[in-house]
């Protein structure tokens, strides 16, 4: 397995000013895996309930995502519902039902134990650590987290971070994790905790990356229609990690990392143009290449 | 005169988490002219009061800014005071005293009547129009405005905008002016009002430009110390227009416009690193070139 992701598979109910969907297949690992599937072989480790039927599995199977690490447990699947503001820049969580995710303890199937690339979705840092302890050290470990764990489990999170190569979080999370309002200083502090690279997600403004060489800022594509931002950050991480997986023969240098981050921005752009995962189901290589070219043109700064 | 700016010259009182200044020379035209002075000959049209002494004039004169269009009127100089939030992303205006600016009616001195480049700072759109009617059509007219005029004088603003080439406003202003939350659609609508180019200022995230060719997004530099954002947008506009003025022999094509916008971002970065205009007073060409190179490296997306 070239790329393994551990995280939530869920039913989402979403309201935006442009429409609504009830109980559609979502969850961070779903968005991540779908975005990554255009570049790499992907396996998912997670848990769903008895209500997660073949029609739901097929959303992931259609993209040839390996689901042998997706456990089916007794009880209901994790459910999330939320509503977005007029300009889509803020959202309110209406309800969260952990369901089978409450007692989830990741077990890595035998065939997954040597992933080249591993992404630890936003779950309890103790569980992230349990995953790391079950696999042979991957070539690159990516990780997401959130304020809930930064505040609630700081020591466990630090233990996990010490084993992570690339941390992908948003700007308020970076500031809180580092206890530092200045992003450049926050990045230096976080890189001192373990991750060689910090990628800061900035929503409609793209992303910024801090690594060993000079920092990198990529814009988000300027889209004339945005329907639903759900899963944009997870699609970003999936596009980025999937692209790294597809270029695994190269050294992971500054140039490759920049292209991977740009590909993350590209995949997030497809996600937000439709509801739920709809925008990630039927893309062609040509559509992805074209949008990558648009992103490159968007940030291009050279002579006439 | 290659570049003329019309706008406010003021005394600012500023509080940020990093310090405070009382009654220092500020105002949009001041920041604009100082930033532009590193590239072009600049003249300022505005008004100050009897309390604006030689020591205040010298702030602008040290950078060889022509002040023959700066009228001295009876009464006090325009005063603004404000306080910034912990992360500098929002500010509260504590007090505004228009002073001599209340009765200000711009009169363009004879020697300024054929500016190659003209920037209409954020003042009453009727006054912006009065300036345009006093000069021979410049090669390029830039313009700023704000929600106060968008809401209060929409018809006068539209008359001015029909004569403007480049409009420089922030994202909430663009959305309000176009009555459209999507920025791409808002830009198309605003370009239909006159400006061939809309530049959207995005604070710590840089700027986006919409013109005849593909859009352009430039990040803001990632700085490890930001002291005071006052005047960042005006310095951006000054750097951009000054750079265009310095390259007036070239056609103003997409490549030149992108470099000018990037230079705007560079000049804004110097402003925010110090209080008030302090960061714009003593720059060397080498410092500006180096920061431009840093900005280019920040957004560079190419092969290894």
C-alpha cells in the first residue's frame, strides 16, 4: 500500500446558502482518500456502523480505494451536521454523534503494515500514536489535528508530533499549538516539536508552508462558484499526500513539496465547487492538469 | 509630475499590542507618497491645518515628495486614532476629527495638470471627480474607496469609477460594491463599471487582481515581526503605482502589472514592520530588491 490514511468515515448533513444534503457519505478520511486516489493507491483505516451499506461503500470503491482496513462495528456510523454562513467563511456545528467512532481503536491490517506514506487524520493523538506503533516507519508521515486535542491532550499530541514529518493544520490551530500569534514564529516553534514541515491551511486564501528552505505560499483558485467548503482541508491533504506518493521515486525536495502542496489546493478547489464529495468522484486527469495550470498562472510572477 | 496622489494627510494616534504612538504624521496620501517615492517623482494634493509644522512637512520632504499641492488651511489637521486587536486582524476607530479636511476641495496646481499617473485616494467620490476634471487625461488612473462612500454616495462613486483604470479596494468593499459575495463574480461586475483592473487587498494574505487576462494572486510576505498594520493598504497602492510610474516607457501589460502589484506587497511589508510611517523613511534600493526576491521565492512554483 503506497498511501494509508487513518481517520473518520461519516454521514454528513450539510446546509449552505446554495443548498443542503442529508446524511451523505463524508468524513475526513473519505475526502482525503478520494482526493489522493487520483494519484496513489490508497487504503483507509477507520470504522463504520451497521447502517453503512454497500451503496455507501461504493462511493469509495468506485475510486478503487482499499477498504480492508475499514471495520464495520455494531452501532451507528459517526454523524456530523453543520450550517455555513452567507459568505461560507464560518460554520456552526449543529450536531455530532460519535456512534461507533467513540470506541474506535485503529487496527492496522497485516498488508498495510509497511505503508510508504501515512496520513494520521484528525483523531485522538493517542490513537494516532497507536497507528504509528503498528507500522514499519513510513517514508513520510503526515498529520492533522485540531484545537480540541491541542487543548485537551497536549502531552499525547506532542508525543505524536515528535514522530511526524508534515503537520497540516489551519492558522488558528498553528497559533494555538505554538502559543504565539505571529505565524512565522509559531511555525518555527512547531517545527521544533518534530514536524520538518508545517503546512498552514488558510481557507479561501490557500496555504503557506514552512520547511527547511524558504517558505512557500500558494493561493486558492479563484472560483466563480463555491457550493460547500466541507472537506476542503481534507481534500487538500489528500491531494498533497497522493501527489507525493505518485512521485515517490524522487527525493522529497523543496520543488516536489511545492508541487504537492499546489496539487492539494487544486483538489480542494474541486471539492468546494459541489456538495459533499460529489466534486471528487468523476474527475479526469485532463481536468486536474488544467486546473493545476490555472493555479500556476494565478501565482506566476515573471517578465512579460 | 509623473505621479500625483490626492488624499488625506493626517495625525494618527495608534495603539497595537506592541506599542503606541501619539499624533504622528499619517494619512493615506502620506503612506502612498512615501512608498511611491522609491520609484517615481510624486506630488501630493491635500490639506493640512495650522498645526502641521515644518517638522511634519519634513517627513515627506526628506523623500523629495513635492508638496506644492498640499494646502495649509485655517484650523486643525485631520486626526484619526485607533486600536488594534491581539492578532492585528481587526481594529477599532477610537476617534476621527476631520478638521480642515471637512471643507477640503482639491485644487490642482498648474504644474500638476498633466500627471502621467494619478491616484485618487479614499475621499468623497465627488471630490475624486473634481480632480479628474482638472487634469489632462492621465495615462493611468488608480482609485481607492470605502464602504462609507459605497453606501452613502453610490451614484457619485459610479460616475468616478467610469473614469478609473485600476480600482484598489479590500475584499469586503468589493463584495459590497458589486452586491455579490463571490469574489470572481464581484470582480466581473466591478470591471463592468469602468475599471479595467480590480485589485483586491486581502490583508495578511496579500492581494488578488482581476484584469483582461487570467487573474493574479500575490501573497503577503511572511514576517516574523508585525508592529502596526496602519497604512499597509495605502503603501501597497503607492508601491504599485510608483512602480508603474518608473516603468512608464513599457506597455502596461499583464507582466508589468503583476510586478507592480508584487512591489505593492513589498512596500506594505516594510510599513507593517514598524509603527506609523517609520518603516518607509530610510529604505535602500538593495533592501527593496531583496524583499522583492523573497516575495518571488515565496510564491515560486516550478520544477526542482
